[in-house]
C-alpha cells in the first residue's frame, strides 16, 4: 500500500535525523484548527471554572513554564492583560522555584496560576504549583499541557480548584525542541482567557500554511547558507518574547553550533550591538502596532546600512515601509494583535533553526546525542521550602 508523504519543513525529502522536527513544524496549521475545535467543545465548562475567578477585581494571573513554555506566557501576557482587565504576570517556573517569596509577595491576593508544559514531568513545573499552593491563601490552577498522562495533568485532574486543558495529542512533540507544543499551548491560552478580544487568531492557520507553501523556506535556506555563523533576533513587546524563543530554538537545534542572541529593538543598541560581525544575520519581528512599529523600522534601517546586503530580514504582516526582497511576509495578519501574529511568525524561526541544524551536520531530532541537554530536564533537585 502506498503511504502518504510525511509532512516536511519544505518541499524536499525529509533529511535523516529530522523526521519528527519536520513533521511537527508542518503539522501546526492543522493542529491549530483542531485546538480551536477542542476548546470550543470545552467552552461552557471552562467558563464555569473561570467566571468566578475573573470576577475578582484583585485577581492576579500568573503565566508560568520553563524554557520555551515560559516564552508562551511572555508572548501572551500583554494581550491577556488587555482582554481580561486583570493584572497578568509572566514568571518562569525556574524563577518561582528558586525565589518563591519574591514571586508571590502578596499571599492574600487571589491568583490564577496558568502552567504551560509539554510533558508535564519537569521538576520545576510540578514544584511551581506546589509552591503556589503553599504560599498563597487562594490559588486556582489552569494547566495547559500536551500530555494527558504527565504528572502535572494527573495531579490536577479532578481538583475543584484546577482545570486541565489538553492540546491535541500530536502536539506533544517527539523531536528535541518544542515547535507545535509551543504554538498549540499559546493558542490555547489566548483563546481560553482572551477569546474574541485577541484579534487575528482565526487567521493563524491560513497564514502559517501560506508561509510553509510559499518561498520562505527557500529564502531561509539562502540566508542560512550565506556564510552566516551567528543570528540576532529583535522585536518589541510580545515580539521581543518571540525573539527570545527564536534564539533559543536556534541554539537547541544546532546543538549550540550557531550562536544566537535576542533583544528588544530599542535595547539592542545598549551594549548587545557589540555582538554583530560581518557574518551575522539579523531577523527583526515588526510589530503591527503603529507606534511600536516605528522603533522596529528604525533598527531595521540602521542595521541594514551596517551589515552586508541580505543579512537583515524583516518578518512582518504588513509590507508598508519594508523592502520586498528582505521581508518575509505573514499574509492575512495585518490587523492581528502581536501575540496572534507571533503564532505564524515563529514558523520562520523554526525553519531557520531546522535548516541551520542540517547545514551544521546536526540531527535536529536529537542535537545532543551524548545527553548534555535533555528533552525533559534532568538533574534538578527541588529543595524544601523554609518554614513559613
């Protein structure tokens, strides 16, 4: 029997050692549509859980995760603050675990802890929920995870003060780095807490499919193969967090062979600009916000004049003010909030990381074959909290 061709990161055959990563990048538009359907089916019960919490004027929402999962919260934070009218913070589980009292200074403030986790088995993910329960007088939990059988999900299933939202099973990426895990969890929280107040979510699957079927993959290959040995990712607001995730993805999938740095469009001039060499590529995520966009365009023009031709690229939803030959356009997202724009835009970074990995002779499904870095973090000791 003839089998269907695997989903790939471009139209070429799947390279050896990249089967999972290629498939997991390509499957995102389909999984986002499935994520929206699953959430719609849970909407009534989810709203029953959330309504009394969101009615609290003093409610604090804390978005937490480790590594890529932490970036999900950072990307979503400002959009969810606007949508809910509540205080929203993004704090990594690693920070909560290491310095819990600084993260939860107001023990009497009602809190919704939103935990993101691909596997739900990372020690800090589990510790963060335990710490919140220990230090806070009133804490509810919204667990967003890709693994129904993970410890985080099973601990919180059935608790009256917890609600577990599962992303599609295929989103539990089997490759080393999180790709569809990140985007499905990010889409879930934006829809769960932001709903119709976050503009552009419905257009994300089509925008991502257009990126994958268009010429961006070829342009990525040309950039990666142009003698580049380091990357800078820049953005503002939610897109600064996207820049951080993009740099992390490149470091992960190349096994550290390609150096990457991220910063804000304004902050980059304050020292980190020293990172630039003639072999550096810069990717600037351009905001849809008219005011913020001006700063992104400023740094784009400045760096384009300073670096070799073609080394500076814009990822944007609107072409105005941008050079067509150096812009990777995200179609259909011109009116989207930046948090929604981040969903298809991150595919550009995933494609860069995948192709850079292959160019370095690294297998992106397992870039650390000797186990120096692990898919689920190892070696963490959770120490007991001091007596309260």
